[in-house]
C-alpha cells in the first residue's frame, strides 16, 4: 500500500468516523500485520516502560517469565535479568537465539 489509494472518508457530526479502502489494500494490510516486521502497539508501550528494552517488552507481551525464557535459552534467570537492563546490547547470534525463543524475528528486537 505504498501507492496512493482510493479512500472514502465517512463523517459523523462533521468529523471523520471511518475510512473505506479498496479490498485489496485491506488484505495487504492484514498480511503486513501478520508479518515478522510488525511490532504490536502493546510491545512499544512495554518497551517504553522498560527503558527501551525490547527483550523485556516482548517477554512480557508473550506472558513468559524470566525463568521460562531462561529455560528456552539454556541460561540462568539472572542472565535474562541482565539482558533486560536498559542499554543491553546483545551480539547478533544472541539476538537470533532470543528471537527464536520468543517466536519473533530478530528485526523485531530493535
């Protein structure tokens, strides 16, 4: 949906209420939300509340405890706690392991 589309705006009391888009564009939006590039708004909010740490944000969003994530990664709970500190800068192989454990793409951890 990078190109301009035919959008119909429906108003209520003089204010925009709905935007109607072509069906093909709607389907494209649905598919893009299911892609590994999508970051849910809740994760962004959690990231802000955790000092910008996406590991903690995704873990909380997925309702996984630090102990559970540690088990999936084969590390200790305290190591996960260290990963969740603000400013944590993991190596790319560590990012891949975390992403696999959280069932997301590594790009979603940035």
